[in-house]
């Protein structure tokens, strides 16, 4: 097996991982949108306010995916995986702990 075949195979794993991440983000947004009527009722807010909150949640996810993809193109698929996962886990733990 040549190094070119190995590099192509590694890139497909990166594409699959990115596709899975985008799918999970979309699924998360779909779940939030399904729960909007209950959120509106429980908090006594208007539809427009809850839509703005969802937009404020989704926009950073979309905005960070573009520079993240560019960085992965420059660095390559091997290096950032572990550190990115660790940063994500620590960020989630910090958010959960502050609430």
C-alpha cells in the first residue's frame, strides 16, 4: 500500500467524522425546535424570543465549523483529534458545573 492510498483513506475518516458531527448538531437543533412550544409555555415567553435564543445557540456552531475545517486542512487528520475531544469535554464539564 502506498503512502498516497494511506493519505486518501485517512482523509475519508476525517470526512466521515465531520459528517457525523454535523449530523449530531442538526439533530440537537431539531430536538430543541420540537421542544420550543413546551419551552414557551413553561417560561411564559413569546415565539419570537425563543427563536432568537435558538438562533443564538446555532449560529456559533455554524460559525466555528468553517475555521475548524480550515485548520484541519492545514494540520491534517492525525494531530488535533485527541486535543479537540479533550477541550470539548472540558468545556462541556465547565458549562454543566456552572449551571
